[in-house]
């Protein structure tokens, strides 16, 4: 039998977590971003922390979204100045995505 108090406690923890996440997104200035844009930024930052540089094709393999959707959101972030494209030092034909400075 499920204890109503336990369910409410879990729900209260979920609400608190959601509020903390919203506060962090507000502080970072990304609260207005779409879920896809947040996923793009998260994926690029995590890869950079692991010493990896991601191209659009790499991003496409990691994020399960249609190519056109990912491309549109990625370019919105680049056009807004949140992301930058940099030449891959190992392959000049390829661009690496990075958080803009």
C-alpha cells in the first residue's frame, strides 16, 4: 500500500528540484531557451569538459532530433552569440562548436 505522506514528500522534493533548476537557468540567462537549445548547450559543454570538440555531425549523433530541427536551433544559438564555430585544428574542413566567450 502506498503511503500518501511518502508520495507528497517525493512530490515536494520534485517541486524543490524544479524550482532550483529554474533559478539556475534564470541565473545563466537560458530560461527562455527551448529544450532542444538547452540540450545542445549541455552536450557541447559536457564534451568540452571531457576534452572533446563536437562538430554538427557529432552533435547530430548524440542528440536524437531531426537534422533540420537541430540545425535550426544550433544556428539560432550561433546567431544569438551563445555558441561559436571554430576551425578544427586537426581538420580545417571541420568546424568545432563551442560556448562563445
